[in-house]
């Protein structure tokens, strides 16, 4: 007599836990995307840009692929473009960082 009662309570508990889990999963999937704040390079610029400085400006690793470099350049450039209120100097440094990372500079700072 007690066994069917305990089995019924266990089944009801499992059903409620499953319902709660499904509701929590739907609420988790429906939450708004929160942008992650990335800390960009805030130091001064060196006389000749190195790969390390270029990677810090773009927010990528020194060994990043050319596709990652272009993607990071685009993101940083959109945030600092002169037409959107950014400075021409910063835009030129961002472009120089991209060139250094892609190996398109004539300077001595682009050695691999």
C-alpha cells in the first residue's frame, strides 16, 4: 500500500523537476545577448610599430591568421572610424597595425 504511494510521489516529483528544467532552459535561451566588454590597448604608441604592439591594438594574438587580423581590424576600425567621431591618427595607427600583422610594411618592426 505504501509502495504505490511513494512511487506516485517520486513520479510527480520527477515530472515537476523536468517541467522546471524545461522552463529554465527556455528562459536561458530567450535571454538577451549581453555584449562582453573587451579591454582594448590603451598605451602610447612606439616609434616603429612591432607585432606585439599591433596585436595589442587589434586585440588579437601575435600568431593570428590573416582572416582573424582582418576581422579584428574591421571591428576596431568601425569603433574608431573618423566618419563616426574617431580620430584620423587612431585610424592610421589601426591601419598600420593591420599592415604589420599581415606583413605589408617596409619598417623594421615587422620581423617575424
